[in-house]
C-alpha cells in the first residue's frame, strides 16, 4: 500500500474494497460458524444419532449422517434432505427410549363406553400375547377416554407404550383387529 501511494496510485478505493470483502466474508462465515457450533452441541448432548427417526427444520426422516455442519435425512419416499445445523431450532426425536402408538377409535353414540373400553383392552391383550409383537409392546393399554362426541359417534382415545420406531406398526395391527373384536363383542361402530 505504501509503495502504491508513493507511485501516485490512490489506495482509498483498494482499502474500501478490501473492507467490503472482509465484511462479506464475515457474514458468510457467521452461518458456517453457527453450523459448526450447533453441530458440536447436538453431538455433545447426544440429541440425534444415526438411525433415529426425527423431525428437524420441517423435515421428517431417518438420520443417515450427523456431522458438525449438517444432518442428512432420508424421508419415507426415499428423498434425501441435507439440513444445515444452523437451521435447526427444535429437534423432535421419535426413537428415544419408547414411543406411543396412539389410536382414536370411533364407536356409535348409542354404544356403552365401558363395553367398548373392554373390547379395546381385549385387542391390546391379544397383541401383547402375539409372539411376534410382545417384545414391541412395553405396557398395558392406556385409555384416555372420550376425545370427541357427535350425534352419531363417540371417539375414544387410547395408546400403547411401544419400543421406538414401532408405533405405526402396532397402530396398524391394533386398527386391523378392531373390526374382528368389535364384531365378537357386539360393539357398534361405523366399521362393523
């Protein structure tokens, strides 16, 4: 710079350009630093592991890779999402310790609720006795009770505590048995 100014070249535009370039690089690096810092904290706190089923930054999927800069997810359709760690504000991890298979079961408004609850418990017990499913189900059925009422129907909410990643599988098995058990127990439902 001193040499340029002694030769008569104005260094003010060069200094201004260098300053602007420095500011631009600083702003660009800010996101990169945030990516790495957030990634470090997530790894340190063990929030996400490879194989977990998560929702982050509006994307759902199975974690394929966790790095200091991004998380790579593969969704149900097989689409891969690269989520920069700086974009992650909330992590919803569906695979830690246990999950719940939540079912909303519709019965006729004329149906006795206690009888319907007994039928739901019978379905859950049948699933728990199934040798292929019993390791997936961790506890007895919890019946929360009436979720909604209408002139023609009552919706009962219940849930089963299950191993992580099996909530959809158990929910499908449970719902598949509703028609059979409800017919056996004479439970009035739109599906019987």
